[in-house]
C-alpha cells in the first residue's frame, strides 16, 4: 500500500487554500492506491490555472503545457457531435491514463496510472474534486459575466 502522505509539488495561480485542498484530495485517494500522478487545471480556453504533482512522477513541461492548451479547448468541439453534454473524456496510453473532467469554465485533467481503477476514481474522487472546485468555477463564471454592477465587483470566493 502507498504511504499515507505522498510528496506533493504544486505550480500555478491557485489560492493556497484551494491548492491545499487539492493536495489533500490527491493524498486521500492515493492512500487507497488510486495512482493519481498529476492534476492539471485550466480554463476551457486552455489557460493554465494550476497543477498538483504527486510523488516523483512528472512529465516534461512541454507535454504538460500541450495537455493544458490543446485538450482543454477541445471541449468546445464536443457539442458538435450532438451526443449531449460532455462530462468527461478518458484516453488510455501505455504509460498513463488521462481523464478529462469538464466543469465549465474549468477543465480538470487527471494523469493516473494505467492500472488505476477508473470506476473508483469517477465515483469517489471526481465528486470530491467537483465540490472543491465549485467556488473557483463560480468565481470564474461571475468574472466572465457581463454584469459590471458595483455589487458584483470583488465578490469572488477566493478574493
């Protein structure tokens, strides 16, 4: 079994409380051998917001940047398939599985072990992740809204 506390590294623009909550989530799910290596957060336009790394497993910066700037904006193309609202996309590779979760305006990319139990991740980690990121999503949505009234200014959750 994994150690209860993995070595965490972080990068990005996220507020410290949110960053800590994401690190705690990774530690929690990895204590059950979830195999989460990296969480990437970006906007649906591909603007990187933050990253949480677990342990020593890291991809090179160019690959991570490409994931953030290429995969996240692709979420805007999925409605063209007319299959309903996109919730997540899973891509399985030899060395890693990518799980993209769409929470407009945020796209979360989980890089997990190919041996990870995806059903377990989707039923436990993803609901917790959505709960943790809900204030960030609300803040981004309100900042993108055309409302410029005095009441709307400065009312973001993490300000």
